[in-house]
C-alpha cells in the first residue's frame, strides 16, 4: 500500500496499487503561502517479501504559486550549493564556503581555511599562511600598529628547533618542551595529549609521584608590545601567547603560556628562561634574542663620512636603533680636501685684503700731498699781499708760484 501526507494530513490515494502502473494525482495544499511538508510512505506485506516491490516518485509539480524557487533549484542551506547534475543540495568542499540559497561555493581568500560544509572561512593565526587549505607556519610576524614603519619580526632561524627547560621549585620538578611555530608530537606524552598537536608540553613531578603531562598551548597568538623609541637596548618587543589544550593541568579551567621576547642584539639566538612556573595555568617565559629585534629598515640607516685624504674618504653605515640585520659594507668615494680648499680661500682673501690696504694707503698719501700744496700756496699768497715790492714783482712771484703748484 501507498500513503501520501501533506503537512501530516493523509490524502486521498488508492492504497492498493496495480504493479507496473503509473498514477497521477493532484491535491490542494491547505494554508496558502508558507512552508509545507509533502511526505509519503510505502508498505509491503510480510507475505510478499519473496517478491520485493518498490514505488518510485517521478515528479512533483506545484502550480499557481506567487513566489518561490524554480523547478530546477531548491533553497540550499549555508555551507551547501545546488548541484544541477545531482538535482540536490551538496556540501561545499573544504577550502570553500557559501551563503544560503547559493548555486556555487566561493573559494576562501588567502590566509583563510574552511572545512567541508562551511558557511564561512577561518582566518589563519599569526605567523601562518594558507597552503592547500592548511595553515602553514611562516614564523614571520608583522606589527602594523606603528605604521608606516610596520616592523617585521623574523623568527625563521628559531623555527624547527625544540627548546627544553627544566627547573625545580619547592621539591616540584618542572619540564617544558617548546616548539615556537610548529606543532609537534611528543613521544613521552600520555593519554589524550598524545593525540593533540600542540606547540608546548609541560610536565610536573613531585616527591613519590609520577610525571603529569599537560598540553600548554595549541593555539598561537602574536601580541606586539608598545614601541618605546627611548629604549635602545634589551627592549620588550612582542609576546607569543599559546592557549587552549585538551589535557590541561589539574585544577585549571584554561591554560596560557606566554613567551616575552626581548630585543637583545648581543644574545644571538638566545633561549627561553621561565620567570613564572608556580602557577601551572599561566606559565611565563622570557627570551632575549637578536631575532626579537625587528628587521632593519633602510629608513633607519645612518651614514658617517671619514676624513678626506688625497681626494678619497671612507663612508661607513650603521642603524639608528637596535634591529636584526647587518648594515652595508663601507665604501670609498671621491671627495675634496677641505684643508686645501680652506687654505686656498684664506690666501685669496689675504691678497684681496693687501690690495685694498695698498689702495687706501696710496689714496691717503696723494690726498695728504694735495693738502700740503694747498697750504703752501695759501702761505705764499699771504706773504705776497704783505710785500712792499712793485706790482710787477708781485705778479711775477705769484705767477711763478702758481706754475710750481700746477
């Protein structure tokens, strides 16, 4: 027998059907506009199990609708799309996503990943990129909070090495394994922690007790520290914060492991040192290293010119702030000998000064001679006026004196 239901109400349909026969029926859908459920069920008597039969529903058509979807498409939920070939909704493959009622899935943008059937993509963590829908570590972190500087911290030289740290406090032994940017599998872990990839594992052991292994960080976050231009050495530049874990220490509701990176050019690679271990839920390490310094920038380059000797000088380079990198090699360039140029200028000024002094001296000399002659002439003229000689002699004397004066 066969039964048809609309919104849970059985419809009129011949219960007993003739094999190999096609039935076409139509029903009025009650309730009007809205969502409706059409269902059907086929029963076969236990006495007919030797000859199994089945019913095939070939087509469903809805007439006199005002709106809705077409016959070739149905509304698919977010994270799926309508497959024309399969005439049904299909899940979006990993690396893609979709909104509701989509006929295709969109690829996740760079730096994002997704699982099958996702309605959105998840951004990769700091220091990672997406490759084939997997977040891969780069161990390169960018601090854009101080634009336009945008400091870049390159921890690639520290990547791939497992750093261990061991200490004893109040008869409790602590042991840590740290893998900065790569999650790793610990061979000596136990229970659930063995099945979880993590960046940091920690172990504790007290007297007469075995080691308790904990996952101390499976999620990585980069937290830049506020830049202080007044600090020139041993500057706290950024933190790497590791959180979450399945097998966390007893008594902890959550875990957080912080590694404080200190820019210290003289330390080289450096290594982590625990500064907070007594709180097993919140462990803190400090790591002085040259790689905790930002990569050197050309804008920080300072030049220093050496002395000019025989037309040549050495130019050296350095950086104004501590950074990770090497300045360019010294270069030799042409120059003008400043001392020679200075001496030449002094000589030229001296010559001009001498010429000016001589000119002024000669001018004063001739001016004084003129004054002397004028005074002599006036004296002679006065004596002539007082003379009792004849006019002729006086004239002759005056004429002679004037001739001498000219």
